[in-house]
C-alpha cells in the first residue's frame, strides 16, 4: 500500500488528556490516563477488549465526561461543547438507525452535522462499497453497516475523526479500499484521526502514533520510529536469549527446539546491543501486532504505592 500521508506539521496539540479517570460504579474503565495527540496525526489506539479504548474515545468526542482529570480537544473541553461536536466525527462500531431509514437518510442526517462534508467523496464511497440505495438500513449486512460508518467518517472530513473498529464484516478487499482511500484523502485534507482496531497487522503501517491501553492505563505511547528503542525482540539459541532477557521486562517467550524468541518492553541501551552481539542473539524491532498481543496476555501495569 502506497503511503500517501501528508507532511503537515504535527508539532501542535489537537487532543490533550490529563490524568483522566473514568469509573462506572466499582469499575475503573480508565485510570490516570495522560495522552497528547498532535494535529494531523493518525493515531492507532490499541489494546484488548475491555482495555478502555471506547471509553477514552467517547470522552474525547464529548459523549461522556471524566470522573477526574481533564480533556481538551483543540483547546476546548469536549463535553457538551458545540464547537467540539461540529468538528468531531465519532464512528462507532454499533451505530443504530431508525427502522424506516434507507441509505440517503443515514448519510443525509450525518451531512447536516458536519460542515466540511464532501459530497464528491460520499458518492465515490457509495459506489466503491456498492451499497443499495432503496433497501432499509435495518436489513443491511454487518459489512454494509460498516461501509456506512466509513462513508460518514471519511466524507465528514472532520478535524477530529474517530473510528471505533470501523471494518467489522468487511472482506479483505473492502478493507484495503478503506485503508487506501483514508490515506489518499488524509493526504489531500489532513486531520487528526484516531483508529481503534484489532487488525493491527493490516493497519499499523499507517500510524503516526501508537497508543496501547491495558486495564484502563496507557502501557505504551510512541511513534513507530521510536518503538524500536522501547519494544524489541530477541531471537537465537534459547540459553543465550534467556540470559540476555534476564532482568528485563519480558512480555512473551516462544521456544522451538533449541531456539527461542522473546518480546521485550524495556529501554534498549547500547550495552544491551553489545551483549546481544556477543551472545549471537539477533535483535530486531518487535512487530506492533505481536507487542499488542503480548501486552494483552501477560502485562499488567504496576500498582501505585
């Protein structure tokens, strides 16, 4: 997939989350989250089910407010803010429509609330996904409902666009079309995009920022270029890999015969590189999808004292 992302400046802040906690009764969905997302950035919001991703996106979109801490979106507090509402598109994976809606109703309603709406892109996407015009939306397949959500998210051209698992029910070719059109339109019309996804391997190449949530806390926040210094993989003879990994924050280890590989979330120092070379261990960046899976399986943030 060709990388068509814009080279717009990303040094200004679009979203600032400061020490945010959100509780629902006894459930702590978010716990002291701090996060900054720059203008014109594609941010991958990753983590297992129940990590707090949808809660965080709802707070950013102004659909909910934190129990503690603060959030600003382009300098505004999002909850009940008309400014943030007009500049945000939040595409949920479970959007529901009235029973009598057909496609033009669903799209037309969304168009009203997004001043930057592109009718040209809307028409192109309807043709790309081959959506029926007269069939009631309530009879749409899971993939067709996802296509509506994608159309709304992209055609809105909202300065803050949030996708929550936008591809459910789409086959691989339809997902590829979504990725390519997203990057193409983002290049021409930069905005801040947050994407929550479990299909990390398919989408990781488009991310400018990777944020991994686990049990309501941010475990990792880095650009893909910086990840290699924070998350890496050792592979080689088992004894050497285990020796090198001792004392590090090891997330997962796999062994096959006399060989092993391990995913590490820690600081990669020059000394560690030298030791890897001396032990004959191969050092490589950890694939983001492997890292997210390992975090979801075994990593738990340290409890506060």
